[in-house]
C-alpha cells in the first residue's frame, strides 16, 4: 500500500511539473516527416509511407471528423497543455487497482506522441515518456499541427493508418467527402479497431457511432436535426479500388527506387521531396478508363495501363493491376507475350530495306522447315486461315495478317529482325520465324516506350519516372537526365505511323475505337494464339499508351486485344487529351502521300473501288497506275478499307 501511495505521489508531482511549464532540458524532438512525392505539375501524389497511410493537410481534414474525434477522445483538446490531470488521475487509480496498465487517460496530444515516437507496449516507463513528449509537442507545435499529426497517424483497422486511408477503406471515398455519420463511425473505431470493425461487427460499430454522436450533442457540436439525420443515414461499407492513392503502383516504383538508394529513415522520417514525371490529371483519367473498362471482367482478370510522353520517355500514368491493396505486384513490369503488337518493329526494318506500304504479298499456305526438323505453318486469326489473295503491306498490317508477317520476316532474315528489335529497347530477342507474332515476351512499359519511337519521329527515350530528389531543406540529392537516342529515321517512323493509322480505320482490327478517340492516332492490336494475352498499343503525337489484359497465371482470357484492351486505351486517350489541340503527325519533307489501289498496289484510278492513301519516301512510289481498273469507266472512289475482317 505504501508503494502505491509513493507512486501516486510521484505521478502527482510529475503532473504539476509538466503543467507548470518547467523545462526538463529534453533533447529536441523532430516530428518524422514522410517523403513527399510531386507530380510533373507540382501537385502532391498521395501514398508514400511505411504503412497504408495517405497524408492530409489540416485543410483537407473534414470539420465533421475533427468535431467527432475531439468529442469522443479529448473534449478539452483546445484548452489543455498536452496532458489532462483529471483524466490521468482517473486512469492512475484504475491501473493501481488492477496492478497493471488498464486505462490510458490519454489526450490527443499524448496519443500523437505515442504514435510518432513510442511503441504500443503498456508499461509505466512508456507512459512517462508519453507525458514528456506530449508536453514538448505542445510547446513546439500548434494545436492544429498536432491534430494533423494525429489524424495522419491513428490506426483505424483493416491495415488503414490515417483518416484518408480509412475513408477509402471503409467508405470508398476521400476524407473530404465524409458525411457526419461516416465521420462519427470512423472516430469511434479508433478506440478499439478490431472490436468496432464494421466489416466484422457492424452492430457494435453502429453502437459506437451513436455514442460518438451523443457526445457531440452533449458538447453542442451538432444539433438535434443533425443528430437524427446522421443516425438515420444508411452506411454502405466498401473499399475503394485505388485505396493506396491515385497512383499506388507508381508510388511503389518510386518507393522501391528510394529503398535501393537511400536508408529508410531518410525515406519515411526526413521529409525528402521527390519530383516525378506523373501527371495526376492523366492518372485520374487512366483510373476512370480502367474502372470503366474492367467493370465486367472476372475479379481475377488483370489489366495494365502504361502511358508515356514519347518526346522524353516521361511516365505520365501507370496502373499495374486491379487492386493494389490485395495484389501490389506491378504487372506493368511483368513480361508477357505481345502477340501481333510486335509486327511494326519488323515492318520498320522492311521500310529501311526498301519495302513500301504498297508492296504486295500473297496470303496463302506456306510451310517452313525448321532446324529441328519441325514444319511451321502460320495461319491467320478467324474462320479462314488464309486469304488466298495478295495484300499490300498496309492492308496486311491493318488486318494483322500473320501469314504475310512471317513471310516478310523470312525475307528480311530473323537474325536481322531480332537485332533490329533491340534498337527499341528489347533485350534477348531470339531470331525465330514467329518473332513478329509475339514470341518474345515483353513488359507493357517497355512496349509503350518502344511505340514511342514511332510517335517521336524515330527517337527512343528510356522510360523516366523520377526527375529530381531533394532533402527536407531543399538541397538537391540527385537530378536525372533524359536518356534518348535516334534509332530509326524520321521518315521510317512516319511511314510506320501511317501504316498503323490503318488499324484504326474502317477495315482495321481496331476501327471501332475511333468512335471514342477521334483524334489523329495510330496503334496495333495483339492477341496471343492461346488467348492468354490481349493488347492494344497506340499513340497520338503527344502520348503513347500500352494496355494489356490477361490472367496472372497462364490461362486463356478468351478476349481479343481490340475488344478487351482497346476500349480502355481509347477512353483514357480521349480524357487525357481533353483540352489539347488535335494535332496530326508531322510529315517529313521527303515523304509523298498517294492514293493506292489495294487490289493492285498501284496508283489508284477512278475505277478502283478499294483504295487508301499511303505515305512513301520520295522516289519509292509505285511506277504506274492501276492495271486492274484503268479501263473501267464506272466506279466509286473509296479512300478507306471497306471489307469487313475478323479482328486478329
């Protein structure tokens, strides 16, 4: 009994000392500040932290939550000096009676000190440290700053630290969108997250919410009307798809880079400033297009979106999967078979070697004898494995003809094509006949960068996502430079772009996408033979985007690139380009545009019914007019492919 009285006397003395403002000459305490990540426009990207936390400023914390948490946790928060002597005395008597730490009597300031600096252990020593740190916090920071620290560090359960993560975890909304009813429920959770988890114990969570609302009424923070409205509001618990922030996979890439190059204290406590290439406006457009495009997918069917600026390789938007909270694996960096999206790289070499869009190749059965003794017979997608007629290279690209692609690869030489593909950033390409059909596995982000070569006029830019890093005082720690080199001529890039425009025109495998994205664009569908992977990679002069759809495990998705990946691409490109002038690709001075008959590959005449405009290097245009229709007196000019075809 004497020991308990002695201890109680010591506690009372400590409270009086702390309340008097007496300085104990404690070492200075720095509030841990997580690294802040900025987008290309200087806006903060939510998400970087050791835990599932998304940091808010004081202005972003809704008033309804502030009132709720103060009412239930610390009604005297704005009037005390960090500790509440009455509350501490009450807790001391409870703990002494129990012979162990049972009650805390903690103010919001004390809880903040515990969350920031201490462990969750229940010991007398930890409690004393908490008191000292609380007083120091009150001396060095304003009430609003302390409240901000608290709201960003408190645990709500379900892995959510901080109010923003909690709002997304339990109500699929941002903190600023919380209603009074939702704020009261979240404020109640913090006292005992596992007990009041609305997913597990919804009745207990509602009882706790009612208690919070009663406290708010008692403190005159809300009136009777607000109270009744909040009680009657139906609460729907659901988790936001992008719970880790607007760009969780991008932030994970940034964090991984920081971990490889800096210590964890610098990352999570020293307030580093990371300036990145991401454009939050484009990222939000990507999120919206992604949600719209995947809403009818099976839950485990994944999709990836990777968008870059072809002029410099800046990653502008990135989505690596359906749900970062459940599967943080970034599929934008996973290797998958690209299907027919690999064909443009081979045709690019063909243009360099002297082929033209108007050159014609027969689509018929071919047999190739491989070195191992096997016979390889490529076929086209759809009911008919062969067209049994000649196609121009432009039409072969538009229709994604496999037979002609393999024939051209044989003519150019698989070794030359494999070596040429390396110019576009691909490594370890094997010289096989099926290479243009996607035998080489690639990453979606690599594919976006590779197509950026065509969009930029022949320049390959290494993908970049971090521009510079500064410490909390603004000292530059590193600054990255664009890594760029010319890999093909401006002329070749323009001609391939002109060929890929046909994919989006009537008769092309993605013609339906232009009803959504109505600007100058080029692109290519891709679907693997086993239907495991569906792709669309396309670009405008300002933006290049690759979309992949498939399962993590190798099993058929039973979807084509145009049907599954293409719509996501089109919606994203339309929203991301909103407000920008619709510019076309710049034609080099040494390129001519001519109208060509698709049946003969010659200059079209009035009698040609299937024609298309094509780009040629000056001097490589067809040498004469169409011999098939030059004597036909009647006919109608048609500047587009008009024969319906299967997608792949």
